[in-house]
């Protein structure tokens, strides 16, 4: 099965590569996590060069990300990326009615059947998650949403103290997560605020996550 998965993986990369979000850095030729970090630093440092500007960076953590993929919804997203119907149907079948059990020493749990998520350790799972989240993007040019597989960072480039675009994009991200069966892990989601103006500390966008300040 893994050999066939690798064939499908290569095929999906070939078809969807040109259509992927330009801010998705995982599983793409000539891109790496270093490129994602460098781009983030470029946007932030360039923005901070101007007096009065500051940045809010939200490091998003999803709860059990790969386990939340809805096969039918994924199939619709793949169709929009021009993946052939036959491949969409095969992937849906691959992710549906999977049997799972836990073995610990000589003990074995009862078998359960699941039709949500992608198997951990599966060759296809990371790319499928990237394709599943491909339509999670920022609409405002002052807010950058960078992704590396299930790692997502929202960068708000704040000018003249106006945080409305950043806050709206974060709210939209929460709505998108709700519509796509993803849950933000509030305790592991951290916001960093970089502000050289030495003003009073700003409050985090949500009281449920941690905020770090650099002044």
C-alpha cells in the first residue's frame, strides 16, 4: 500500500503544485521551513523599519490536526484543485471506514471503525492536510498567513495602531476552523507582540492564549 501511496503522492504534487497557496511551504519543490522563517522575518523586519509600526504574530496550534480531516470535504477541495474524480474517490475510500486498535504488550483493545482524519505515519497524510487547508488564506495584504503543513503563523503588520484587519483575519481563521472541523488548541496557541514604541503592554487578541512582548 505504501508503494501505491507514493505514486499517488507524486501525482498529487504534480497536479496541485501550481495551484497551492504561495504561503504554504511544506511539500513543495525548492521550499523548506527555513524559507518560511526567512519570509516571516523579512515581512516583520521591513515593517518595523518604519517609525510607529509594530507586529503581532500568532503561532497557531491545531488540536489533533491530521485526525480532523473530513474525507468528503477533502474530496470537494481536491476537485477544486482539478484532481481527477477517480483519485478523489480513491482517497475518500482510503480514509473511510478504517479499522483501528491499540496493542500494548499482550493486550489488545477492541477494534473501532473511523471515517475521520488521515492515518498517522501514512505517506499521504501530511500532503492531504496541506491540501485540506489550502483555502485557509488571508484576504488583507497587511496580514500574512504562513503555513508549513499543520504549523500556521498569522502575522499582523500594524500601522497607526489600527489592528482591525489583523483581528478580523484571526476571527475569520476561527470561523474557517469551525467550518472545516479543526479546533484551535488555546493553551498551545501563542501570540508574540513586537513593539519598539515602548507603549503600555497590549492585551492578547484572545484571553485564552498566551502573549509574549518584545519591546
